[in-house]
C-alpha cells in the first residue's frame, strides 16, 4: 500500500469530468496555493486545494461625491477612493492530513506545530483558475489573458488566471456539532495585490482597461448643446 503524506496523495483528489457549457460553472474553477510541502530552495510549486465548499472573494472602495455651494443639489463629480484589500472567505471540509493551515502552505496539523494565526510568519499566494470549456477555448484568440490550465496535459483547455499575492489569514474558525459528523473550517483571507499573471503592470497608465472616454461626462458642453 502506498504511503499517504498529504491529501493530494489520497483518493479524495481524484478528478472527474465537467460538462461543456458556455456558462461558467464552479466545477471548472481551480484554486491553487503555495505550499511548504512541495517546495525546494525557496521556490514553491502551487498545489490545487481540494474539497473547497465555497470560495468567495470580494473587495470595495469608497466613492466620494464632490459638490459646490451655489449650484443646488448637484454632484459635480464622483471621486473613487483607495481600494480596500480584497477579502476572500473560504469554507472547506477538514481532513486529517490536510487542515486549512496546511493547504495554504503552513506547517500545521500532521505537518508541524502551527495551531494558531499567531504562528503564521510568512504570507502565501493564491492562483484562481477559471478553466474554459472546449466550446469557448477554441473561439478565444487573446493570448494576453488566457494561459494553459495547470495540471492539464491537453493544450485545448485554456484558463483565465488571477494571481492573488501576499495573502494573510485574518480569521479562522471551525465547528464540531452533535447533529453532523462533517467538520468544516472557515477562514477570511486578506490579499495584498491582484494581477493577471502575464503583464503584472496593470498600474501602467498606457494599459487599456476599457471604457476610455465613453461616458457622456467626457463630451464637451458645446458638443452636448449641439446634439
């Protein structure tokens, strides 16, 4: 019998098939994380995190209205504020060989002494892959944003990857109940930076992020008056 060292060596990580659809489905979403269990000389090979029940990223920023006295109840302009760190809520079934700390790279559980958030000394990275179905993979020509899916040998499968860099747990919880045998763990994660993995230069002013001067706000008052 083969020796099981981590959950990726067990039967729970066997992969199945997913239907080919135009609509995005969760069974084709992969979450990868840096891992101490699969690293050498400071370089980590990402490992796909298994049995995730939910993965919920969210972010927000304030929008400040600019007004002026003497112009009535009118907004002159809305000014976007600084973006708050992206927050990710993750719920996952706990495993004997892979608790939540372990799958995100920390030496906890059966791998080491990490038992608390206060034992976390280093951040980790997450890669979110949205694997395109065969129906749409052949119809997308953009090489800028799509890459081959990790862990798939066939180049027909393209994936939209989002890299989440410098992540830290901000909360962790688990629950043991008498009416359910399943042990679930929940964490909230804060993300330092997000990028697409190809350019890593989304802050470059010359990059086209869409909607350039499309709003009617950018039409001059003279043009507005004559239209």
